[in-house]
C-alpha cells in the first residue's frame, strides 16, 4: 500500500467531546422483513446492556403492546408502515404517518426544544429511508449528498469502515472529499481513533492511476492531509479493505456497493464450499468434528450480523440503517452502533470537520456546498428533486 510523506503533516487534533450522559434512540419497530418479532426482542436485550439508554419505540400501538410496561421505553404511535417493496414516492408522499417517518421526526427540533431522540434506527426500505431522512432532516452545511457507511471484517479481527456503499452512483472529486471527512468523524466517534487512516479506493496504488475524478479526488485528499484535516495514506486497492491496515476506505456508491455485495457473496461461497468438502465422506466428516472449534470461530469472524448497522452520514440527524433481513442479534448490533455514535456526538464531529475543511479551502467552498436542491435516493440511484411530500 502506498503512502504519502506525512512527516511534516500536522495530524487532525483530537476533538474534546464529552459523551452524552443519556442516549435516546428512536426505533422504527415496524421496518424490515420481520418487524416487531425482531425489533422488540433486540430492543429489550439492548436496554439490559445499556442502563443509560432510553428508547422511543415507534409503530402500530397494537403491535407494541408487550413493551408498554418496559422501563426507559416510550411507545410513539404511527398508523402506517413503509413496506420493503414500497417506492420512494409512496414512502415520501403518501405514507406521511409511517413508523419510519415518525421515527425520523424524533430527531427534529420543534419550537426550539431539543429533539426527542439522539439517533434513529430502521431496518426499512433503504431508498425510502434515505429519501425521507433527507427530506425531513436536510443535509449539513457544506454537504452535497449524504453517504452510506458501514464496516467490513478484516484479517486482524477488526473491521474497516467503507463509504459510500450505494447512495450516490455518480460522484465528483469534491463529493469524495466530503465522504472522507464524514467517514473520519464516524471512525473517530465510534472506534475512538483520533487519527483514522484514510485510503482512496483505486485500481492501483500509484497516483497516476484511475479516472480523472479519482485522480482529482486524490489531490484534494492530499491537500486535506497536508492541512491536518485527514490522515490520508494514499490510494488503496480492493485487497486492502480486508488487511486491517486502513481504517476508512472512500469510494463512490457504485463501486462501494459492488465491493460490498461481492464480499458478501464470497463469504457465503467459502462457507458453502467448506461444508460441502467436509461432508464428502465419513473421513472428512470426522475431520470436521475435530475442526469444529476452529470452524465456529471462523464463522463468527465473518458473521455479517456482527457488522450490521450502516450510518447515513451528512444529515442534520443521526440515522442508522439495519439490514432488512436482520435477526435479533443483527438488529441489536445496529442499535449498538447508533448508541456509540450518538453518545460520542458524531453529528458535532462531522460538522466540525466540514467547517474546518471549508475554512481551510475557500477556493473549494462553492464546489463543496452549493449543489442545488434536495435529491432523493431510489434504491441505489439518485433521482431528481421532489418539491413536495
């Protein structure tokens, strides 16, 4: 992996942040493939492990009755549900009292009062969640487009954060710089790394490789590194996502989503092949029994449920997306990630990094913050502005 000479670069200073004493999460309990049958048990287990957390459980009241007497929980009624196959238009314009929309609304300030929740978690339709979140919350100053960030397992036993994973197919170099700033703030807040190592995903390590957009993005990232806004280590290749040598990998949503789905498919294939080979004969079955402890540890290390919970970065509120097919363990993992981000004031960290970048690079202010309108996201494709919802 190539690196830039950083001996003379002032690294980003640690931002002194006092964690929140109490963290309030709004949960869209109706979202996903399983709804309350998964979200409620996960919420109950989460509460048991986090005594300073409070939950706003959003959904159809009759579906949430079992949680009515839970401590540190408040049921927030909604009358509609965004289905997994609903279009963005349906979620945004027709279902204005959906559990998804009501949950996101808990992040908004009303009449100057503090928001009821510090973060929102939903397993609902990704396109709908991004569109409704962007419409209700709007983007932070200096951010053109929100991005989806999640984590990938590494051979060191940890994980690498990666963005964008599908919200923005076509990106400019300035967008990639914004993603790097937001992602750095996320890693700092959730993982406690003051100087996360940032890499730009490319077809090679050399600065001369890649498209014109990628080469321009590399220039902007090197400038940000020299200004102390990022710990940019240079271009990285696909294999570097899994080595553990980089904390944050930046790419556009098309490349990121392909990489994510490829990794998921590869992990599934490897597990399937191992099962097939160990089941070929009585001798291989005996070997499987002897290797069972190792196989269980291997499965645990690549278990996608341990990495559930993608952050929708760049909004004026913290929204986390759980996989739609998440089981109890996976959904609780998403709650944990949202809790860590809110407790460590991720929103303030993102704001501070963006403001610092705008002040340090006045020539890029127009490019960084003046993309007109608010676009929706339908699936993984950005679509034109919707004027009313």
